[in-house]
């Protein structure tokens, strides 16, 4: 398991982190840790829980401070009473073991995809934002979660599968209507770092069908992810590889307009959904209109009408054709729905 945030702390912070980890693991009512100022203590506690998402029962704390003392008394706030915590711990442990069992012998990339697909098929975004939706107990126990709970669930599962994974966190941006901090994951696959945002793919896919799972945010580099994510507020590894994101790996990243036309024609003929990424220069309005024109033309040849969903920041288009008498339908998607109010 990667204790990424711990490794980036100074000695004093690490000592407090270690003390809190021991105290929380032992379900202690209160314990002493080295004194830190309020803001540093908050960050240590917050980052400890990103390193250790399996600790789902401690969501807050109070502390007592004595003048001249090198220590403070840390008083954790627990989500449940201790008996209940132990029950949940046991249930979570066996749930995680059971979930990862089918993926044990897969490659790193397959393990990552397995966990991503599990989230997209089995977890619903919790618009009510209940307390447990921020912890693994939401996605893994109740089938609901917000980004924080989902990113923690991804980390717990990938930790169990031996895939290097950390939780990335960015700030909110009230001017853009983004009220909440957003979390996702950074994974290391084949020695290279990539962004993986299962929450964004989950809110786009909205489906239990395997063929409707989205991979718009699967193994992106920094440049791509920050097109629609705010800057990080805690240090994280840089992701510089732009050649191995999902649609490119699957030969669904097109640079030529004739490829878009050919594949759309196939989709119309077979009645299949086509999801592709556009890599032939920027997806400007002109380019988009040209692509939509080709998609429309392919449909007309088969006497069908296109329904198209567009993830503009990531230049991903998803389309399927319906019988001709329907109205053409073009939808601009917003993967960040749940985080905005």
C-alpha cells in the first residue's frame, strides 16, 4: 500500500500521523500526539485518511491543548459506536476480498479496468451526500457514493490488488459553480502515472450495461485531466504520457474525418453504440459541426437518425442511431454534474 502523503510530510507531521493512525486503528477514545498548529493538524488528519481509506469510521476530531506541553490530546469523532465499527470492519474486509478475487491474476491494466468497471456498474452517485458516501462504506457497502468515497473505494480495491494508487484532490471553484473539492485517483501502470476519474465516468455512463460504460477519464495525462478539473491542492505525481489513454489503446481515437464517417456507418448498420475520441486537432465548433455532418450523413444512408452525446472538454463523442422518423438529438454532457450546485 502506498502511503504517498505520509512520505511527503516532515518528521513532526509524520509522528502525529503515526500517533493518529495507531489511535484510530485501536478505536481509542483519546490519545496524545505531538502538538501541531490547527491547520497542519487538519491536513495531516485529512491526508492520513486519503492514504488509509480503509479507516472509514473516523470523520472528524477535537483536541485539547495544554500550555507549554509538547503534545496535544486528540479526541476522534467516530461515525458509529465501537461495536458497529467492528461489524462494519469485518463486512468491509470480506467484501473487498470477495470483490478482488476474480481479478487477482490479471495484468495491472486489467485490474485497473476491472475496478473502474465495478464502480461504473454498481455505484450510484449520491446527490444527497450522506456521511457514509464520503467513505468506502458508501460505494462498497451501500452502492452509493460521492467522489471522495468513490476515489477511496478505488484505492482500497487497487491496494488489495497490488496496483500503486493514490487519491488526488483539487480545490473547489465557486466562480464556476463548483462548490466542492473533487477527488479522483492517480495510478501507476507499467511504471507510468495516469489519472483515473471513476466518478466522472460513472456520471457519464449512467447505466448498468457493460457496453455503456464510459472511459473518458481512464489513464489521462495532466494536460487532458485539467481541461475540466481544478488544480491540485496537494502534491501528486505528474502524469505526462498522452499515448495510452483508453480510447487510443482501443483504437477509438480518430484523427481523420473519414474514420469518423466509416465507423458511424458501421454503427448505423449494426445498430451499435459508437464512442470515440477526436484527436485530429482541437475540437472547435467548426470541427464539431463537420463531424456531426458526417455522423448525420452516415445515418441518412441507412435511413436512421443519430443521437449524439458530446463530452466537449475531453473531445469524446458517443452516438447511436434510431429509426429515421425520430428527431435528431445532440446533448452536451457535463461529467461534473454531482459536484456542481
